[in-house]
């Protein structure tokens, strides 16, 4: 079993803990926000088509068929759970893993490796979640404004550029995956030394 956590471990753990706590809080806020926004739409249809409620009945501004009500603002709904998982629970698990790994006697992971794990993951995760939230907010705002053509709304995202959309998705998801891979790889390497005799010790000792 190793002793006190090295300074670079403490720094990385502190960063993951802060990011994770912020992620959990934001995820819960997004859940509450969608609950409130979702109340502006109710199930209903006229000849199978969505429509605005005019004049609005309290908070009710939209009357949407069941399938359409599910798809409208879907990315906003998903941002709640994705934020809790990607920006909350996973970073907290990373921090916990580093503590347990060190205390169990794992080989020390270098400061550079931990930086390469933390920064790409955090930047990539933040970007990916912002994209999801952007799609949700823009999409549901368009529906609330009376634009019920979901395909047209989707096509208009990212200034209508498929190249920009691909670049945003590719960059953020690749960075997040790279950071997670670096940490998982380093953890597996470090865990292989748990229970191993100290360097230079004989088999008999």
C-alpha cells in the first residue's frame, strides 16, 4: 500500500471532483428547465398535425401528436441525463479510481499522463454537451415559434453546414474519447503492479 497521495494526483483528483460536482448540478438544473419548458406542450392533434394553441391556455402554447411531442426538444431532454453521466458521474468515478489505485499499491501515473487524461476529456465533454444543449434549445424554440418541420430545423443547425456539424461532433467526441482512453490505459498499467514485490526485492523476501 502506498502512502500519501502525490501532489499531481491531488491536483487531478481535485479537478475531477470539481468538474463532477458542477456537472451534477448542471444536469439537475437542465432537468428542471426541461420540466418547465415541456409544460408548454400537451398531447393533441388536428388531422394528425401539430399546432399552436392560440390564444395560449395558461402555459400551454402547443398541441402536439404523441410521436411529435417526443421528438420536439429531444436533444434538450437528453442533455439532462448526458450531463449527469458525462460531466458528473464519470469524472467522480475517475477521481475515486485514482485514490483507490494509489492506496492499493498501484504504480504511480505520471503528471503528464494525468494532464493528457483530464484536459482532453473535460474540453471534449463540455463541447459535446454544449452541442447537445444547442440542438435542444434551438429545436424546441423553433417548434414553440410555430416551425413544425423537424427536418428543416435539423438541416438549419450549425449554419446549415454539414462540414461544420461534422467538425464539431468529431472534434469534441474524439477529444473526450482520447482523454478517457488515456486514463483507462494508465489505470490498467498501474493496476498491474498491485501486489507486486518492490523493485529489487528477491522472490524469497
